[in-house]
C-alpha cells in the first residue's frame, strides 16, 4: 500500500461523500433492514447473543493483536536482528490505535450525524439530515437545537478495517491479496451487524473503510523500511 492506494482511496472517499450527500441512497439501503409493520430492525436482539458475538466478541482478537504487535514493536528495538519486522508491527499497532480513537474523538464529535434508529424515518424523534446539511429548528427545544449526533464515521467497524495494516507485513502479491480480503470480510462483518440493527448507514461504513486505507497507506509511506536497510548493511 503506497502512493497509488493513497491517491485512489482519497479520490473514492470524496466520491462516496459526494454521492451520499446528493442522494438518498443511505435511506434506500437502510429501508431493507427495517420493518415498518412492527417498527423494528432486522436484528431485534442487540443486547443478547448477537451483541456478544458481533460487538464484544469480535473485538477481542483485535485487542490481542494490538497488544501483541505493541510488545513486538518494543522487542524489535532491543533485538536488532528482528528489526526487519519492525515496520509492519508499528503500522499495525499505530493503525489499531489511531483509527478508532480518531474516529471516536474527532469524527463523531465534530460531524453531528445521527444513527438511523434515532431518526423520524425509522420511528425515532430526530429529522434526517445529511453530513453537510443544517438541522431544522427543533420546536420542542428552548434553543431550537436537536440532541447532538455521534454516529459518523463508524467506530465499531474501524477495528476490522484497521486490519488492512496486515497487508504491509508481507511481500508476495498473493499473500497481500489474502490479507486484504481477510480485512474486508472482518470489517464488513462488523459493518453489516451495525447496519441491520439500525446503528449506522452504509455511508458511515464506506467512509471508515477508506479512512483506514488512507491511514495505512500514509503510515506505510512514512515509516522507515528496516527490512530494506538490513539487507543493505
């Protein structure tokens, strides 16, 4: 993942934002997961077994991976004969830290986007407003504002898409492809879970995916390649 991936990811992210801002595609897609007959989402058990598996359980391997690569990164600083593995370990560690925390602290608190289950279109209380639109006046609020939304981009799926960083640890194209597809499957498993229970729109997930690719590509370009250095020395 280098300059081509970075440039393409930025371009696709811009296109995604423009497309969803100019259409109602998010609502169209989300309607497939919502039953207007009984005002419920496709997944009706967000606090039970499904949540245990696809919200809490699916994060556990990511925590183990993050701790493992952090320890591995520290070890490579003390044992120079392992330095060729340092770049990949650093990229994985930084991606697992930076992507979720940036989305949670900067993205969600600065964009003011609501979750589907809070919207009037899905039996909620808040009007549907796109990313770059202004909210109408709330007649039931003294200051005319609505409760602030914290649903964009998708925080849960960021852990899965952070696995794109695994691609930087291998050199063979076949292995890169396999790890890329693994990250896609992991990330979209987390994404679909959130969509079918009304927690996120499709645009939230796509944005997070491209942000992950941008971050991994940037780190891959910025961090020194110790494997290349060791072969020259």
